[in-house]
C-alpha cells in the first residue's frame, strides 16, 4: 500500500504544486521518489512529530496541501494535540498518513502496533478517516483526499497486501464499496481486512451462506445508508477490523445501527479486545483474534446458528 | 512613527486589557501587561499588516504562542482597526468571538488559535519555510512565554529553524520569569537562556522588554545574521505598569475588582 500511495502522490504532485510531503525521518527507500522529484516541496523534519505536524499546519495556513508521513502511531498519537488544535480546529489541508496500521509491525512490539488510531482520529471534529482495503483503493483514496478540503487521516497497511479489486471501483469518500453481493449476512471490513473478509465469504458460500462484503474504506463520515440497507436486507452484520473493539469500525457501525436499527438484527464486531497485543507476526495475531478467513467464517456460522 | 506614539499605544492597550479582565472576571492580566510594550512597538513600527486586508498573502505573520495573553492582543487588533473596539466588551462572554485563549475563528488579524503551550513556534516554522522556499517577502514573528519553553515541542522547532536557515523567522521570549506555580528559577530553570538559543544556532539579542527604543532597534534589525533565525530575549516584568501587580504571582490568576481597576488606571495616568 505504501508504494501505491507514494506513486500516486508523485503523480498528483506533478499536476498540483500545492502538494508537500513531510516525514518524521521514516520511509527510507520509499519516499526518495518524491524527494528527488520535488525537493522544494519535501522536508524530512527529523524525528520530531510534534514539530512536523505544527510545520504542516503552518504550511497549510499558507495554502499548501501537506502530507505528514510516518509509521504506526508516530504521526497520530505522538502529536495528537497538534493534530487536534493546529490542524483540526483550523480545519487545515493536512493529510496524516500512517504506514503499518494495525499489526503490520506485529513482531516489532507494542510501540509499533497502531491499534487505537482509528478510534482516536475518528473522535476529532473536522477529521476524515480513511483506511483503504487494498493497493487499488489506496491509489483512489490518495487522489480523493487531495480534492477534499480539510484534515484527513489515511491509515495504510505496509507492503505486499493482495490486490482485491481487479478493476478500479468507483471510489467516493464516505461511500462503501460493495465487493460481493449476498443476502444472508453482511461482512463489513475496513483497511487491509478486506481480503480476508472476501475469502471468508467464499468459505461461507461453501456452507450455502451468501455473504455480502462491504469495503468500508471511510470510517468517518460513515456510510450510514449502506449500513442500514445491509441491516434491512441481510439482517446479520459482522464488522471486521485490525483495531481495538473500542471506537473503531465496530463502534461506528453500532452507533449507526443504534439510531436506526430495524428489529431482529444480529450484530457482532470482530477485532482486538481491550488489551495490548502479544508480540508476533501479523498472521499469528490475526489467528488469535479470529481475523483470518477461517476465523471470520466460523464466527459468522456461530452467529447464524445462535451459538453466540 | 515616533517612539512616543508606541508609548501612548502601550498605555491604551494596557487600559483595555485591564478593563476586559475586570469585566470578564478573567485571569492572566500579568502576562498581558508584561508584553504590552513589545506588542505596542511591533504593531506601531514593525509589522507589515493591513487591517483592510487581513488575508493579504505577503503580510507579516504574528503568532501569539502564549495564548493566555489574549486580552491585550485583542486590544491591539481593535485599536489598529482589524475589528470594532466594541468587540472588546464581549471578551470571555457567552457566545463571544473573543475567547480567553486566543482564537482565530472569525477574528480578523489573529493568524492562529493557541492556548495549549508549545504550538506557535512549529506553526511559525511552517509559515517561514513556505515563505523562504517560495521567495516571499513576509516575516513571521512568534511570541513565546518563558514557562512555555518547558514544552519539548518548542525545542524541536528551535532545532528545525536554523537547519532550514529561516532568517525570516523571529522568536520573541517574554521573559518575565514567573510561571504558573512560582518563579522560573523555582519551577524549571531556563538559565542560561541566551546560551541555549545560541547553542541551537539562533542569532540572539537580549533587551529590556519595556524600553521602546531597545525594542524598536532590535525588531528593525532582523535578521540579526543572514541565514539564521532571530530570537529576542526580552527581559520583562510580569504585571508591568501597575505597581501592585508587578512581579506578583497572584496576578497570573486574579482579576482586578472595581477599586483595583480604578487604581490601576490611575497609575497609568488614565482616570476612568
């Protein structure tokens, strides 16, 4: 996803001189392609995320569209107040990009697990929150946020995520993409969980359970319409996210359902419990949180057979 | 403009600030008074701003990073015609545009909202960097408090500015030597402050922050060295101009009652 992001950003920067890129000294071997082409619009601010975000705000106040880039929690939580006060309160054109969302850096330890970022960014007024489902959505999202005035958080995976969309889908911020049609259950995923959600749907099909799959790339503003339509049409909803169960996709969807919940709807959120993750590969962690295709599929079957 | 005019201006804005905090029963009069002379000279002789065009792209930028000193900067902007003087009566009132910590929303002339400390200098660096890289003529002035320099984010920016040769950036430290719980010396010593900035490769000048000639001389000599950001360490007195407020920690918090307001204005030679 990070390659899809930087290649798209370079294409956009060619056309749009407002675009700047700041990094907190991370992105080695990735960001050089921007730095070499647009040196006057690139700054490695050093390992100083608070200053990076403040500098971004200052540039945005001078009319720039500024991307801040780092990994895991560094571009969000380390400089949260700068994002809140400097960027969001002034409603500035600063796009915060985190690489390694979720447990992409699983074996690196807790400091590198970005697992509360969506909840925290979602709570900030004026902030748009996007977690693309695959490299294709990453390209589309990067284009879309440049054209959307105001602050945005773009949560990416890392590298090597499978391509889900064989042809580019229509992409609108705040509008879920229906990746698979189905009538008995809706799987709503965000970020890089899309691939596993789709594979889970294939496993469920073998059990004659037809699952709809929505890629909820935008967590805020949430596509309430698609959520409520799914509730009405499939009556069972499962959210899937590599994030704490507090405040992320599951919370956002349940907030929507609680306002307009039709009767008899079953809902469950899959994600991480309220504790720090163990050290381990992304794959290992996903197994323990039932975020693999098999885990998702069995959770859905449990629900449909009233075992949970 | 003569120094005399900035002296009169300083008196006028001090009086406004005193009346505003009295009316609102608000805090932070001490910090407003300590930087009154610095602001008076800045807005009389230095800043290239135009009240008729507050968004003029090549205007100089002024950021009040010590956002709790809002009262007196609102007074400055009203006196300079950025908005009606009557607005000052609404300071800290329900539904007002003028918050106790400086707020830019709907207030012409205020560049940035602050209040949490340690935010202004990084933003100023961003503005200065944009100007530098695009060859724009504007300068960026950031007013810092001494207590504010406890915040690490400032030191990130203090490292950043010389690296990028931001000689269009000027930091002014309102060094009144009193912070929230006591003197700077007691809470978290900054001394030797000038040496610290020098070690970070800034061009430094120390002045008496109440002497208008010294203030004007410093502010009209920037950059002090080409290729370097400038810092003015202004030695000031918290509560300056009102004898019973000067150097008194309590006036970081207290609001003058009617009797105290009368006495303060009398001391300034403004009997009202």
